[in-house]
């Protein structure tokens, strides 16, 4: 059992996020990273141990964790702190985001910053331990607003918004029971590995951040197409989506604001308390509800400290699981519960109304077949007679529509459903193989047109229209001004 009190490091630096500017050892007050910059501008330049560089380009030595960057051209802001351990610039794109968070987005910034009090010190410490600049916490702030359960339409999840494939590549477990993208410690370790890999590939934090958002393949294609690896030049072109073009200046704006709260009128933010927890080792298949009751802990505290746990019991495939509990509760566990059996047994059952299979029952309840295979100790193809009971992974007394199982019933956003439907039409059309061999007539796409409306207007069968213009329509939806073959 291990006790963790997540406090800021005793740093030998005085810059926010512990950028190494001074050689003298000083104690940093136990305040959120986002606020530490208030008294951080160095007063004695003779104590500066590493170079101060201007502009936005990282130096080629690769010693990014020992380099401080001075924010040039921002004198009008009258900041308390002009120093960062990642490159930050003050240009029109960054000004736009600063203006947004000072006006329409002010409430958002205050909410994000308040949450930052809980997670920023922990994230910054992990980043630094992995050889990365602590100011990269603003990537997480931009990604999720420091919400462990944040989820995007693209199925990105957690503080660092990993999509499933990337999360698994960097060691995060994602299944029906556990989603470690929501674990602040494990996801930050994974993000550190990914960010380090991107920096080593591109040698520039601006481009690395853009690749974190868009994917390295997309950014590499943009660099090859426009023959430049200057992020700001790439933003002048349309190949990178606006989301990516705005992503880097958004991070910079958050860093400028977050390290200068007094300068921008955010001195009264009430930061959430830093998480403080202990850890205990519990066996696989432990009933978390029963355990919490025995320890006299609200089970919601368990889920708050272990956001990666999606269900009411630890998965059976885990021999043991290191469970976070409120600080001090490790002693309670040792006294009351360490020798007791909390194996989950309060499962709901389903009595079949006709002959079926385990796989069909899983489909009915939108559960992965493997889950029912494990619970019932039979393969998914197993036949089940009428009236036979099948064990379900829901706890007795639970409504299967409650928040714990919301992921089983949620529908993708309209944008995603439209994209899925579009791709399905393209796939079906390609299978038909019908195509206009010698085009003689074209149609110029008007505002509001879809493939369906164009087919209706021109009398061209939809499959023929798609196949005859596959070079245009396969990669994206049609746009105003596109010329489509119709005869």
C-alpha cells in the first residue's frame, strides 16, 4: 500500500512549471502550476544558468527541458511573467484566443483553471519526470479542460484526448471494464511518450503539437506539399483543418493567461484541491459497491479517484488491481477488509424467451460477447434453450440505463452519423461498378447540393454519379464549385 499526496515539487527553479532558470535553490509554494508564475520573473540575470532565447523555434541541441523562452513583442500586456519552457509567441492568432478567453470564453477559462488546481501539479510532475517541459500541461488544458471523462465526437477520451488506437499504441488498456485514457497518471505517462516521439520526429514543439492534434501523417503530408515545416506558414494554407491551425495558438494563449492570472484579472479563481489518495491492492472481480460500504466510503469517491474504472467490479482478468482510495482509508482497509472476500456475485440474470445464443443475448443488451462469455463460462456461439438464465454484467438493483452504462446506448453525433452514411453509399456504389466512360456533360455543384440532390436534378443514377466522380467524392463530400460528370 502506498500513500500519495500530490504536491508540487521542491524545485530549484522559480519560473512557473519549474522551468530551469535559476541555479539557487528556492522553495515553491504549494500552489497550482497555473498560478505559480505570479512571482516568477527573474530579478537577477546573473543567476540565469541556461540560455534565454526569443521567438518560437526550439534550439537544435534538443535540451528543451533546460531552455527558457522569452515572450517577445508582448510588452503591451504588462505581464508578471514572460518566460516559458515551451516556445510561445504573441501574434494575431494568439491574440484572438486571448481575447476569446477574456470575453466570451471567460467562464470556460475560469472553470478549466479551477480544475487545473486538482490535476496540473500532478501532470506537470509526470511530464518533467519524463524529460518534457512542464508547460505542456496547457496541451491537456486545451484538449479537455482538465476533465478526466471528456469525450469527443471522434471517440477521443480523457485529459489528453487519446483515440482508442493511439491510446493502445502507448500502453493504455481500453476495454469494456477499464479505459485508462481517463486515468490521469497513466494517460499522462502515455502522452509524455507520444509528445516526446513527436518532438524527436519534428524537432519543433509547434509542429509536434499540431501533429498531436491532426496526426503525424497529416502534418508530414502538409510539410511535403508546401515544402515548409514552419507551422505559421502552414496555417496560411488550407490543407490542415482549421481545428489544427487554431490548436497551437490556443495552447499558447492558455499558457500566457495561465501563467499571468493577476495581469488578466483572474486572481480570484478558486482552485480545486489537489488530489490526495492512498492505494490498496484488491483482487480481480472485487465488488466496488460492497467494498465501499464495508469501508464506510461513498462509492462515488472510488470512481472519482479511479475514473478509468467503468463498471461496478474489477475485471476478473486482473489478478490484483491497485485501487486508489481516500487518504487514510488504507488503514481502514487493513483493519476491516483485507481478509474479507468481496468477490462480485450480485449479478442480474436474463431468462430467455426463446432459444437463442449467448452472442444474441449480448447483442440484445449491447454488451461485448466476450463479457458474457467470461461471466457464463461458455463460448458466444453456445445455444441457450428457452427459459434458461444468462448471467448479465449488471448489478442487482441497477438500472441498465443509468450513467455507468451510458456508453452502451449513446448515439454518435449527427456529424458522425452523416459521415458513416456517406461512406456506406460510396462503398455500395463502388461495388456496382457502373461508370460514365466518355463524359460529355458536367454539373457545377451549387450551395446546399448533395450527391442525392444532384442525382435527382440531373437524372443520373446515384451509383453512376458516384463512380463517375470517384476521385472527388471518395475522400470528401462535394463542395460548391465542384464539376461533376453527369452524362
